[in-house]
C-alpha cells in the first residue's frame, strides 16, 4: 500500500516538474556582454529589465559586464560559447572583428524590420559598416571636445568667454595655466595634447587611405601634428609630465583629475555633464571644440559602443530583437539621459527633454551634423597600429626619434602587416 | 612480468591516470598544437591558415620589435640575473650568522617573494613615482635628484630590476639551506692553514654551494625569459618600447593583435634559445660546479 502511494507521489512530482520546465522553456534566454560598469551598469540593467525583459514574454536578456576584458570575447568565441549580443566593442574595433568573420552582418535584419539609416547621424551610420555591410547598431555615441575650469582660467588672467581658437592660442593657454612647485614638479597641469591619431586628423591629415588600403601615418600633416605635440616639451619636461600623470586619479572615478582640480583643461565627451553632477557639482566649466592650426573649430571625434552579434551565437534572431529594441527611440532616450551621451538617432538627439538634460549637446550636435566629425581609424590591424602610434609618440616625446622618422617607421611596419593580412584573406 | 607485477602496474597507472590525463590534455596537447600553429596564421576567431615558415622568417628578418624585445630581455639577463644571484647569496650569508632572532630576520626577507606579482607591481609603481614616490623622496634626503624611473626610457629597466631584487628571498632560502650543508671541518682545516675570511669564501663556500648557484642560474634564465607580468601591470611595454620584453611582446601578438600563429612561432624560438643556453651552461658546468657528494 505505501509503495503505491510513493509511486503515485513520484509520478505526480515528475509530471509537475515536466510541465514547469516546459513553461520556462518558452522564454529564450540570451546573454548580453556590456562594457559599462559601476553606476552606468546599474542604470542600464534597470532600463533593460523594465523596458525589455518585463515587456516581452519570449526573450529574456541577462546582462553581464566585461569591464575592459576584450580578451574574454576572444576566448569565448574560440571556445564556442560567445555571448549572443556584445556591446563591449568600440567603433574602432569593429573592422577587426568584421574582417575576421567574428561578427554577423545585420543587413538582412535591417531590411526586414525597416530600420532607416537616415534616422541616424550619417557619419555614425558609416561607422557601423565594414566593407559595405552593416555589422552593428548603437544605443549611444559621444562627440569629443575640450573643457576648461572657468575659475582657473580667470585666475590666470585669461578670458573664459574667448577660449583658444587655434593651436597657437591653445599652447599659450596651456602654458599660462600650468603651475609648478619650487622643485620644478608640476602642481597643476594646464593642458597637454596627446594622441597622434586624433591630432593628425585635426591638422588635416588622414591615418588611413581606405580606398587604396594605404597606411598614411607619415602624411606631412600628421608629421606637423607630431611636431606640435613635441613642442609642448618646451615647458613640460617629458619625465616630469609622465610622473605627474601617472600619479593622477582614475579618469572614470571620483578622483578624476579635472574635477579634482589637478588639470585646468581636459578632453571630454557629453559624459562631462554626468561627471560634473557626480564628482564636483561646484566646479564651473565651459567647453570649446578641438582647435586646429587654421582656427576653424568645427571638428570632433565621435565614437561609442557597438552592439554586435558574435558568429557563434545560438539565438541570433532573438539577439537582433534586443539590438533592434535598444537602438529604438524610447530606450535610446532613457539611456542617453542616464549616461548623458549623445543619442545616435537624430530625432532623439534633438528632443527637448534630451537637450535639457545634456546642455553640451548645443555644441556637439552642430559638429556632428555639419562639421568635420570623424571617428577613429577603423581597419583590420587597428590594435597593432594604435600601439605602434602611441609608442612612436612616446619615442618622439622622449627624444629618441624625430617625428618624421618615427612615423615613417610606423607606416612601413603597419603597411606590411595590413598587406600580409589582406593577401591571406584572399587565399582563405 | 609476473601476475603480481602486472596487477601492481595496472593499479599504479590507475592511480596516476588523473594526473596523466591532465598532463596530456592541458600541457602536452597545447604544446604540440602551438608547434602546429607556429606555421599558421591563426587569429583565433578564424581557422588556422597554413603559411609555412613565414612567421619565423618575418620575426628574424623584418620584425624590429622582435629584436628590441630580445635586446630588452638580454639586458635583464645580463644585468638583473647576476645582481639577483649575488644579492640572494649575500643575503643568505648574512642570514646564516648565529645571531639572536635570526628566524624572524629570515622570515622578513623571505616574505616579499611570496606576495602576488600583480599587487607588488602596483605597489612598486607608486614607490617609483618620480614626484610622489618614496624612492625619490628618500634619495632627496641625501641630496640626490632621483630619475624618472618607470617614466624614463633609460631608467625603466633598472627600476624593474630593483623591483625584482625585492623578491630575492626565494633564491636566498635555497642558498641558506646549502650553506648550512657545508661541512664545518673544511672551514676549521682552512683556518689551521691560516686562511682568512675572503679566502674561505672563494675556496670553500663557493665551490661547495656551486650546485645551488648552478640551479638558481638555470631557473633564473628560464624565469627572466618569461618575465612579463610585472611589466604588463607597471608599464605596458613603454615608455618607447624600453620595457617591451619578449614575453610581453608575445602576449600582445597572441591576444591583442590577432596573431596567435606568430606568437606561437615566438614561443618556439624562445624555447630554442632557452634550450641552447641551458645546454651551454650544462656543458661548461663541469668546470666550476663541484658535487661534493660524488667524491666519497
């Protein structure tokens, strides 16, 4: 008798458990690897939970952060267990992944669901592409400019209403705003431009000729830019400068050097609004576009996280649904306001609520719309190119190589890398 | 083999099977595969693509950074390794004295070598900071204007050598053990012949502990060639490639520049160099290494 009851109970448990797993099997779980962390990650998770997970009965997104662990994606792809969506990919890394077939082209999905490229900033839409195919969409983007501490500028006898117009004035401001102690160490840094990839563009040069697949790091204008970067050695000894910057707080923390009063000027994107509120609401700052030698200030460098689908994902359709949602107007607006970033959709960027939450958009929207807006170099051997460029910059600043020589060397080496890569891609 | 022997053999293999499988799957297989990959272009996200000897040819003939990384590594080998061997030995001799509380002293000097590498690297980055770090602060008490250390291409490698010397406790312990093994009678006999401190050192101590010096030398060479964790944290290879060591350059190629095949070729060249150096040292060891257990 007891054996029968036991048998019945077990059968019942078995039936119930089967049905309950069937009920859960209806929702497809997809994994999303994001590059955001800290408070931005919390905001993002909330937006995804409320706007997507709770609203959809067929897909559930699990958000995992991979703060600065690009190699994790590599290992995951190689091991056959990649995430279904990954946004820890910068616009500049897109080409590397696309060229090696690590991510899926999205053109069919875009056509099927009628996503209009004209809704997005044109140059941004270009940055979603490699070799004529679209590989990503974005929920945020950022345009960069230079910010300055109004009080420090006034104290140095400069006029905050007329920030530097050209490279000469920038040098002048930087020198006047830098304060040294009696041992010659830097106490407050006025400004030091860095990043030959950025400044080469501001001087009118290009680092990569996409049509002819030529590396142009030794373009005369880029060499000029390098000379300009070198010229700051006249009042900023490279070792003292390196000593000062290595002791600064983390940019992405409350010890952010600009908001902690250690730097008079620093480069930012729209996220400065959020930083100001969080790290030092009392600091008065103002902004101006990047300067150029000619005095025309309509340049900006933009970029941000790219939402892509790795090739090994087993739920590509569901992954697309998530990407489509997060790059749609409503969630995009929420994220833009939470992170104070620029929305990739033109209409969302010009929404009065967004403009009110992110006042700096008044400066950056015209730059993105009509100015010289460019993104960082996007090509298949970008990572090595950037390492070489920054090593070249370091060698020039430390007096080991002359600007032209350093850039010539980079050009030769990376051209050879690119040629080898392209040749082998043909054979594969 | 008798039945008993066969049975015991079977049990023996059964017990070491987990370790054996681990060795094959996690060590032997990757080693064999890396040899294969060294002849391919392998970006990890794509299938390996056979390129024959191209990786090796490019490394040796065209890659300037490869040679720079070798140069940097040999600098550490030529300067850092002898210093650490001598420092370890001197420390061991000091700690071999019969002084009260010697056990505490030995522990203190040994501790740094067991601290996590990444944590000590970050610690030393701060100590070496030219503006706020303790090293330059202490130097300034003596009126010395300290250099830029990790921020200066000329001083970055010496800074890393100093960082490594802090962890010399590991080798020191081994020296200590062997020092205590030197028979007292030899010292007494030498003193009877009128030998002084320095002569005792050169003619008794050094020869008697030469096997340990030999061991530390070989291990030091292997370790120096693979030196890269501290550099990755402290400098990332800069400034201006002055701390781009072989292991670090290999890492960048493998995991950041999509060239796992190229990096595998680097790994096998490293193996060859290490092997040649080790064979060389073994061959010459008969001339200076004295195993006192051999002559009975």
